[in-house]
């Protein structure tokens, strides 16, 4: 049975200002949320981790496969009028955010679309809500604010004005980030960068004797 509600994605309105984005609450079906939460990898530090560096249960693995599948690429491509089925993808997982996460930025060139699936049950903090911004230097000038609640999908076209960020939050904040990218070279570069960071983080913690924020 499908974990993702593609019909909800198809129905979600596409916002054009200040850039193309859509928010889909309940994109992860409620009956899938509990098993995905159970099988989520044990991540205790900030950072983005390729699935190949993590241990997780079968339900989480099935979710990753579905996110990478052609049906999602087709539906999201129709939403954004982009040929996503012909583009390579890369996927990373986050379990925690640190004090320096959430600073205003746009996703680097080479990324075509970013999709964020949030996996946090009963999110009550006001910090950590991702804001779709109208400018590069004002976190309060936002067109929309997205809570990182269980099953909520945020997608946006990666353009030079797609500024986004959130107020600092230190602690558990689970999300899967899926990107469609312009070339396999870009995919290999980004995945290699995240893989290297994931592999070196325990070494840094061992030598400093400190835990990550």
C-alpha cells in the first residue's frame, strides 16, 4: 500500500510568489506515520546524512524507495511543469538541528527542485518553522511559514530568489530532503560531500570530547 498521498500533492495549490512552492499537509498517510517513526534511523547530531551511512528499519526503507520512485517524480513534475522523471535525484536525512542551522539561504545551483518531508509528531515549538522569504536578509518578511509536522511536505523550485530559513532550534527535528538535480555529476558531488561529513563527524567528536549541539 502506498505511503504517500499523491492525490493530495496534485490538489495542493502552487504558490507563485515570491517563488514557486507548495505545502502539502498529510502527504505521508496517517497509517504509515507510526511505522516510519518506529523505523527512523537513530540520529543524535546535526547534519544531513545519506541513507547509505545510516541504519534503519524496513518501513523507513520503503518510504525512501517510494520517494525516489517515478510516480512522485511524475506528479511533482506536473505540479511544477518540469521534466523531473528525466533528472537524477539525491536524498539525505536529518534528525537534529543545531544553533547555526536555518540561516537564510537558497539552494545551490544545480538543484532543480527541493522537497522536504517532515517527520515530527506533536511539534509545539514556534522555532524551526521554515519560512519562504521575500528577501535575502529579513527572516520576518515571509510569504509562508511551514511547521515541521509529521507528514507535511514542502516543495519548491530552486531559483536564485528562493530564499528560505527558520528561527534557530536546537534539538530533534526530523526531515527527509529529496532533490532533483541537473546532472549526475552534481548528484555525486553533493552526496560525496554529505557522506564525507557523516563519516568524519564521529572522529571529530572523539578527539574534541564534545557532543554536537
